[in-house]
């Protein structure tokens, strides 16, 4: 009654049948962009200058903060003596 049915051929059919894929769409080549040496030098120089300016601003801010702390402590000492 519930017996399995076996195929007549001794070899099983392939599990995956190959279907041809659609051909890939043709990609257009992008236009080539030439970068001159002068542009590269300008970008690197600008980066160095901006980095130096940022470091100068950071050092100035740190020195102003240290000076403010020192002045505050000196003024506090002077008020305590009175």
C-alpha cells in the first residue's frame, strides 16, 4: 500500500539542470582622467599647511588654558591672604 516507487532507469536524473544565463550587459568604459603632477603637489602642500595650522591652533588653545589655570590659582591665593 505505502511502498515507494523506484524509477525504471538505474541512474538517477541530474539534480540540477543547467540553464543558460542571460549575457552580461555591456559596460561602457569611463573616460580616463589624467591628474597632473602639479595638482598632486598642490593637494599635498595644502594638506600639510592645513595640518600645521590645526596643530598651531591646538597648541595655542592648550597654552591659553594653562595660563588661565595658573592665573586663577594665583588670584585665589591672593584673595586668601587678605
